[in-house]
């Protein structure tokens, strides 16, 4: 009987010590639901996911009918149009993906940019990738008006990478409120 209690107690003690030593370990719990969504209602269900991170802006956003140069979004949640907000938990910027990957309204945190985003738009390339088992998010950058090229395109490329993000993150993570694209130039800061 003692051995049966010892193993679970040791496992619990190890998990507790890991959580105390590495707070990020406790923030990466949670599992996808039956449909594969990484969405949850509680921030304690945050999960670290490796994704293909890309970016888009007004110039290369379309309205779903092939008309480019718009800030229209498919799944408005807290914004009526695509918005590069402060990037805080309460004022996240817009991101796009397949709604089967992250449900509209899902928040993510991108550590290398130190910004929060909220799922409010669709992304055809993201949907294609998702159907092939590849996680992909597309982050909005810049204002909701035509921007100079190639500055916007180059800036979008500068933040493109495979990276770990946090789905359903806790509030209070470090935030850099510097816009990704402002005044016609790339202002993205990598951390």
C-alpha cells in the first residue's frame, strides 16, 4: 500500500516543484477539444503552440471577394475592422486564421513581439495550412488605410517566422505597445 501512495505523491511533488520553478510550465497546460480547437474560456487553460506566424495589412487584405485594400474582417469581436490596437490583453490587435484552428474571439500572445492578438478574421492560406496539419496565424499590422510599399510588405516579412505562441494566455504578460507599422515605416520590435 505504501508504494501505491508513494508514486502518486512523488509525481504530484514533481509537478508542483516544476510549476514553482518554471511558471511557464503551468501556463502550457490544456488540450485541444474534440474539434481540434485550442480555445478555452479560462486563461488557466493556456497552451503553447508552435505556429507559422505571418502578417498582413490594409494593402494585402481582401474583403472575401478578391477586392484588396480594406480593413474588413470576417469575425468582428471587439473591433469593427482589422485593428493594430495596443497589443495588451484588454486591447489586443486583430489576427486571422482558420476558425477551426482558433475560434473567433480566441486571444493569443506572441512572445517574440510581446503582444496579445484576438482572432477576428479569416485567412485562406491559414485554412489551407490547417487542413494540412500546419498551425498558421496572420497578424494585422498598421493602420486601416493604404500604406507605402514596399515598406509594409517588407515589415510583414520581418515578423514572419515559425515561433511558439500562447493560446488563451493569462493577462499580465510583458507587453510592448510599440506599433508594428506606423508612420509609413516598420516599427516592429523583436524581443
